[in-house]
C-alpha cells in the first residue's frame, strides 16, 4: 500500500509544478524524498544553493527527515514553518 511508503525517488522525472508535487501529501509516512533533476526542482534550486527549494518543500512536507540526499535539520524545519 503506497500510504505506508516512507521513501520516494522521483528524480529525473517530469514533475513541473507544485500541484503535481502536492500529491506527495497522500503519503503520510514519507520521510525520505529525492526530487533532483525535475523541472520544478531545476526552476528553483541552483548548483550553488538549494535552500529556497528546501524551504518550499519543507513547508509542504514537514515530516521529511531527508531531502535530496541531505538530512533535514531542525533549523531548516523551523525556518520553513516560520516563513
């Protein structure tokens, strides 16, 4: 059952907007998400800085523990929830 899914690898797909991304909220146990090299990711993140991307994702999926191969820090989560 997909609702029990805790890891999702969606890199190199064609996720191009937040509406499509929002479907991940249907996975309440999701803890680890990989989204690099998607049009949505590429439109926000840069090679040097992905902090804006991370804040946008964590606002939508605050239960994540790992995003794009990097641990989610308490500071990042706090900043995302405040913004």
